[in-house]
């Protein structure tokens, strides 16, 4: 969220090469995944939210920031207990379901890490120092 805010609006359409996601498209891709991963354990996005179309809106910084915030709220709620609970009477199914939830959460975490690295590289290629490293001795270099 901080990196998305630090990037100038005119850079949201920047892409490192033809056919590669732009800055804004990467952020919207992240937002879409934040809504889609919880659906793997039964937590669907609210009505009217269509994550698969998010990337088309990547050039609008205000829309990107709003959608990212909503997506992280959704992901946090889902991880903190959103969605159906398995019946304790069905222990083997319950255990298998918990494993699926854990796998999906790990997938979400890996996905976020991958695209954070990509976003940092994009930012630095556009002269933006990540806000969390701007004050460090090596951050501005």
C-alpha cells in the first residue's frame, strides 16, 4: 500500500517491456488475487466485486489504491476466520479442509512476496525509493 501511494500517478501505465504488466496492472493483479485466494476456502468476494477484471483499471491510481485497500481488508478478514467452519463431527474432512486453507494462505503469501519484489523493482526503475527504506543509508541508493 505504501509503495502504491509513493508511485506517481503518471507512472501507473509504465511497463518495463511490451506485453508485461504495467505498474498499475501489477497492483490490480495483487488486489484480484487477494479476493480470489480466500475463495479457495469458501470466502467469496462481496456481491459486485469481480476480481478478474481489475487489471483493466490499472491506470487509475485512486482506483488502484482503493481496490488494494479493500482487497487487503478482505484477505485479512478471511484469514482471521471468515467463511464456513467445518463440522467437528467430520474430523477427517475437517483436517483436510484445514490443510487446504493453509495451502491457500501460503499461496497468497508467496504471491504477495513475488509481486512485492516486482513492484520494488518497478518503483526503483522509475526513481521511487520504497518508503520503508527511504530513511536508511542504503535505501536511497
